C-alpha cells in the first residue's frame, strides 16, 4: 500500500538538542575535548563595565573555528550555515529556538580584540594539544601561501614624492591612459599614513619602473583590439592601497596581479598540528622571513617543553644566509637548493676546519 507523508507543525514539548547529536559527531567530540572558558579572563579588559551585552567571547571564537573548519570566509554565510546545523548549534551552546548573533557583530568583535588576544588564544590551544601528546615538536614543516587582501586593484592610488606630483610624473613615469584619470573606484576613506603615501624608491628603482611602464603602454594601450586598454603596470614602489595600506601587490606564475598578504605557516608533522602562523607583507621573497619564523616558533615550542631538532621547507626558502643561520643555532635543515645552485666557486678550495674558501691566489675568503 502506498503511503503519503504530510508535514504538520508540532509544538516540541520535549526536545533536547544533545539527544539529536550522535556521540561520534565531530563537533560533539570537539566540545568535550576543548575547554575555552579561559577566554573570559583573557578578553575581560576589552569590554566596558556598562552598556548592552556583546557576543560571548567563547561563542565568538567557536564561530571563528567553525568558519575555518567549514572553509567559510563570509560572516553572513557563516551564521546562515550554523543556523542549519544541529551539531554546530550544540557546539557553540545554542538551542534551536535561540537566535544566533548578527553577522556584523562578529566583524565588530574581530576588530575589538587586539592581536595579543588572538596570539594568547592560539598559544593556549597549542598547549592543550601538547598536553594531549599530539605535538611532538621534533620536526616542523614551514611553508607559505598568498592571502588575498580585502582591497581592490581598482582603488590603487599613486604615491607622492617629496617633489610636486606633476613634476614627479613627468620625470619618472610614462603615464598610461588609466593614470591620466582618477582611479576606477575612489575609496571611501584613506587609512594610510604619510610614509605609506610617499615614494621611497631610489632613482635606479624608479628608472626600472619607467622602462616597464613604457613597455606596458606599448603592449597594452596601443594594441589593436585589446580588451584592457588603459591598463597600467602597478608597482609597490609607486602605488598604494588607501583602503588597506599594508596590502602589497604580488603575483605568482600563471596568476593575476593582486593585493595580497603573505601567510607563513609551520606544522608539526607528527599529527599535522599548526604550531605557528603569521601574515607578512607580500612584496618580498618569503625566504627572508625564515629567521623570524624560526626564532618565534622555537620560543613557542620551548615554552611547551618541546625540543625542536629538524626544519623542513621547500626550495623557496633556500639561501646561503638561511643555511648559515640554521646551522648557527644547531637546527638541522632539510631545504633543497635551487637548481642553479653550485657547491662553490670554480677553482676554489674549501677548508672545512676554518669554514672558508681559498682562491686561486691562496687568499682566504670567509663567508659573507
């Protein structure tokens, strides 16, 4: 006999959310394993003593964790997603009839807490992982990835030199059609300081940019049928973002030029626990940040009673300075050199006891 299903609203007199979330559910296990009550003391000084109550700090950080685990970067989408998941509601401590925080509250709270609060929370959670024995500390893998900034290339503005702007443009740059007008989108406010708006490049660097702009103008502005007429060669030496002055123009092979940050990440290879993360400016080579990463990570692991012995990284971190630095602090490194790397100058003899080369004339050449 064929049956039919009719939906009828009911009043739930006896409904417990905990009974609807299985014991094997990930968020239920996470709720039992991680105690975040220490957040009340960590964030207490960032709240006033009067006024309307804000979002509970434990709920805020749990929502941030859910956004990371579910790969959701929009606060609006995060709230919509959580409202449809019984296990996430149970994890953050909300019942099905409770209204979740407004999405803009998450954005404002994220700006309320200083960097030191997020750093302390990260350190506390890492300590919990160390107590459970899932962080060995023995071998750490380091890598980097660009993170797109919340700013558009269309709002880029020219930096101003110490001279007048018109005089600077006439001497240094070949203007494209786009530079003769205002930016495609004028930003609502300029958050940069005077140093970020001022050209600090040398004459040689500006001369190189001048040549690139001339070639760019010929290739783009004057090319028949070009879809991007008026395009310009933008450089961190001559342009800045008024909406996000700390963002930098960067590009990866095969990718478009964008405003990015550079995220440097280290992972304990025992159970793939993230042990350190920080954002840097994206206008430099990422091997330049290796000493800073190593020193900060070493202190963090030492604080947890862990001994770091081996560092693993890809070829991008290869440099003589980094090899010498890691060797100097007694850290074993597994970083492959570039394909063009040579073991030493041709015809030079290496003396291991004194750690220097002898040239063809018998002169000692120390490491620099």
